[in-house]
């Protein structure tokens, strides 16, 4: 069954579920481990890969890069010797 996400709305989804059934009905019957994803996080952290930037509505996270376009970032002041 092909699904076009742009056609899934508050008005259309109830009819689709009534006709086809709830595709998430048994989701909780088949739990999956998060361990593979946690291992990816550990591997990325050990490799020095930063976390993706957080949306601006969240507090700034430790180690997060500046939330500003590089062209708008404050430039460091030149050192007196150089």
C-alpha cells in the first residue's frame, strides 16, 4: 500500500484507520532494544563527532557549536603581535 504523507490529515486518517486497521496497534507487543543506537552514540563521541545542533527553543547544550551563521559570527580580535 503506497502512502502519500501529504494526504494524511486530521480529516483523512480516521477513515484510513477504519478501513485498513491501526498499523501501530501491536507496536508495544514487540519491544526493541535501544542498545544499538546507544552504541552508535558512544562510537561517535569517541570519534569526536559533535551532536547535531539543537533547535533554538532548547537551552544551549555543552559542546554545541555556535548557533549563528558563520558569516554573522563574531570574529576573534587580532592578537597584538599579529
